[in-house]
C-alpha cells in the first residue's frame, strides 16, 4: 500500500465568519486561504505525487489548484471525501449551534450523533475511510507501494480518517486537531497503517517519502508493516 497526505482545505470565508459551511456550494477560500494554497507548491516541492484526489466542494478544489497546475496533475473528484452533511445545521453560526442539545453529543459521543436532516458522524467515517482505502489500493496498484498521493478534504473527515488509522474509536476523534491548510500523513501497509504526521504546518515534507525498496539478499527482510523497535532513527 502507499502513503497519503491528508490536506485540509485552506481558510475559507465561512471559517472567518464562524459559520458551519457544510456542503454549501459557493463557500470559497478567503485571502489567507488563497495564500496557503499558493504556499502548498513550495511545501510539497520535494515530494513526488502519484495522484491528487479532492472533495467535490469549491474550497478544496481551490486549495489544490496551484499545486495541480504546477505539477500538471489531474484532480480526481471523490464524493466519499465530501464534507459532513450537517443537514439543518448547515450555514448556521457555531456560537448558536453550541447551545443545541446535540452539540454535547457531538463533543462527547460523536458516534451517536446524527445531524437533523443530514448524516451521522459514524456514517461519514465509514464512507470516507472506504474512499481513502479504495484510492490507496488503486494508486499502489498503478504506481507501486512506495507511491505518495494527496487528498484534500475537510476537518471532521480528516479527523475521522486519522482516528481509523490510529485504531481509535470515533468517540475520541475530537481529541485530534486538524487546522485549515494543515497536513497529516498516513502510510498504509498490508496489516496496519502508520500515522506519520498530524496537523503539520511546517515546510519540508521530504521525510515522508518512503525509501526505495532494497534488493533481498538471503535473509528475510523486515515487513513494511513492522514498526521499528525503539523508534525510527530518522533519515
């Protein structure tokens, strides 16, 4: 399996206004978000990308626009990575939603939270994890197990994918922080994922690129699914 960069879209007009955008179709990046999108080209300068998969929503497409142009990459739109369908909560101010009884459920027991007129967070996790793993299998089949690819999605979606990769129950996913334009990284293997970065805002990401496989000589090599005893030594 391969390595996926989980990119949250840049800061949007809804983020700045304190509004739960959800699947509102015309929410775009603000000035800060556009600058973050431009900076992404430099941040990923040393990382070869085998594919680019995005949520259908405008703010995600805008975030990867400069990178797609610089790398001459096609954007694969994946509905399974779309924002949570917040239903009747869509477009409302967060300060008002915090007073709703459901807010406490979302905070403390998200696996039981179902938004009125929308979807449940457990349903969102199931479809987003399925989408990520399907694209990872596809890209690994096309480009090899050492391929790196990028997806651009939304905060709760990325948190749910990370919780799955960490073997963490969805009820604990609110402990994970995923800021606008942050990068998290998961390397999938045949038996388990490895979480390599979470909520990263740094510059140099070359360290996430897997080394080329070494030719086997006699003794059985360690599996790519094995953790390094004592911790990695860095590269």
